């Protein structure tokens, strides 16, 4: 059996319409915009902006956001074309299966599982920190043993586990409820972000923007970083130190985490009423809105507070504390809690849909693909996802998970960009409600830009990513290759929902 066998677009669509696997089509363009904005605005803008400004780019962090935004925008065009051609759950996994074959589809699906599960777990821990801090301000502090993982000063991070399990219930009850919850919370955090931009603009000091791009700073004398603690690009081009032009790119690689989420919109294609029209609106629209907000927030933040004072877990709140407005800092913290809630929800949604698609194809046990008879949601894979996220979040401290999430997402973007070129060549006859302009230039630029950002991640991240991929290879050749429905020549009618 060939490992490069392709699952045709037509077969993917037929499988999606099979009664035992059919999901409810209820999402509209506004819901997709909410999902995209809800996933994008979160940890990146509320946490990583300050860190990247303080350690890499200074006020030029606004340029770093533009660099990351351009890379994501190029990839988003490729996602939009695929989502309009293959309106089926699974995002990059499904797109790769239809263009580059089963083996690469498995690789990207395994990669997305890492991205979504670790991403949701990481954000759950971040949510717990904000939530515990909010309780402390009203005198309802929790025991330290119940608010941190082993190795981080506690026994179990109970709030992180609880929020993951609550959101699991929301996802099981229905995608429409999930979208409604997301839309409400997105509205709240958009108000908070706009408040930060408008209110903070009155306290900007132009002197804080000087120099806008701090001059390059070489490493301190005698300071020698371990090779695996340095970005791979340093080994290729001899870059060391921080700030300067190289700092802008390093900052872009770090704040790339702030853009993760628009690709999850593609996971909801199978539950969208008019996917050919609404998917491009949701993907490109959410990315455009968030890109503009990110640049404005970073300009205000570095204008209110000198960039070297922003290396903190809550830079937006720090900015308001610096101008003597603790009430505004509290409001921003509430917005952060709301923002992180939707990020957890949507990352778990993305993982459940990718796992559902892989199970339906037989690459994971088909038992996971069972759809709830009442709610029409993939409840088994959703519940398992929630339990795994809750376990990881409750027992694991935050350390390098953001970079692990980044490398998985960037790898997915590279494959999707290449996939557009492959499908244009192999299936030029397919109707495309949205077409990437300037092919092959745009897909090639998208793949190259994402690959370069990957090279700005540290060596240890590449090693951990490689280990996860090796585990995936073992699973594929031991189980998935032999159980693949495409390999067996099965159609949806032959599959069993019970497994």
C-alpha cells in the first residue's frame, strides 16, 4: 500500500455527508470571525508583547508584528483557498490529504495535535494565574498547593483543570453554543483592547519611542549561551546578541504565537452553512482585524512605558500601573481572563475536529469519530481532548510550550502553502470560490517566510519537535497505515461509527 495515496476532494466531501459522521452546519461568517478573533487575541497580546519588546525589539515590536502578520497573511490566503475547495473538518490535515498524500497528511495531523493540546494546556495555566490573582484582590485566595503544578511550588493546578473541563462540556453540548459563548467573550475583550488603545494614547511619551529600533547589543563579555539555547539562524548567519534588525526578526518569531488561531477557523468548515463564501471571510477577516489591533497596542504600550520595563507577565496592566491607574489595570486583567478563556475553547475545538477527521479516515481508531445523536458533535474525541488538556495543565508548569506551539503551527503553514501549488497542478478542474492571487509567487513566499521564522526558534525546540514526530512515525507504521480507510478502498458507507 502506497503511503502517498491521496484522498480525493470528492471522497472527503462524501465522508462528511455520511449520516454517522455528519456534523451540524450552523456557523455563519460572523461566527467564524468570532472564532478567529477569539483564538488569536489571547496570550500573545496580553503577555508576549512586553517580553518581546523588552528582550528583542524595543518599540520596534510594532514592526515585528507586521513581519509576523505578513507571514501569516500569505499563509492565510492559502488556507482560504483550501477551505473553499475542501469544506471538511480537519484543517491542514484534510488539505494535505487531498493534495500531498496520506503520509504527509498524517505528519501534519500529528503535528496539529501537538500544537492544539499543548497550546490549550499552556493557556489554561496562564488563565489560572490571572484567575488566582483576581481572587486574591477580593480576599478569596486559594492555597498555593492547589494553584500550581509540581515543580512550580504546588501539588496540582486545580483552576487550570477546572476551566478545561468546563469548556469541554460547552464543546460537547454544541458548536452553536460554543460560537455564542465565543462571540460574547470576544466582544468583551475587544472592548478591553480598544479601551487600552484609546485611554493609553493620552499618556504616550514620544521620548519612550527613542530609539524606535534599539541598536544591536552583542552578548555580555564572558556570556556564552549553550548552542541548543540559541535560535538555529544564529548558527547559519552568526547572529548573536539582541535588538537591532536581527532583534526585529527574533521578536517576530516570538510574537508569532499571538497570531495562532486563524488556521483553526478552517477546522470549522464542515459546520459552516456556506463554507465557500464564509471561510475566506472568517480566515482573512479575523487576521486583518487582529493585525491592526496588535500594532496599535504595541505602539501604545511602548509609548506609555519604556520598553526595558516591560519584561513582565502582564505588560498591559503594567503600563496602566505606571501611570497611576490601577482600576484600568484591573479592567485589563479581566479582559485577559476573557481572552484566555476563548483561546482555550477554540484550541480544544481545533484539536477535537482534527482528531475527528483523522479517526473518520481510520488513521486513529474510528471509535473516536462517533457523533453525539442529539448534539451532533464529535463528543468522544472532545471529552478525551478535554481530559488530556486538564491533566497536562494541572500537572505541568509553563516553560517552553509557547515555542513548541509555534514550530508546529509554522510547519503546518509551510505544508499548506506547498499544498496549494500541488492541488493547482493535479486538480486544476476543481471549483475554487476563492483563489490565491499571483500563484506560484504567494505560496512560495508564504512557505519561505514561515520556514525562516522556524529557524529563529531555539535548538531545543527543534529537538523536542523531532522526538514528537518520531513517535508519530511509529504510530503511523504500526497502526494507521494498516487501518487507513483510503488504503482499504473503503467509502463512508462501509465505516462504522461504533468502531
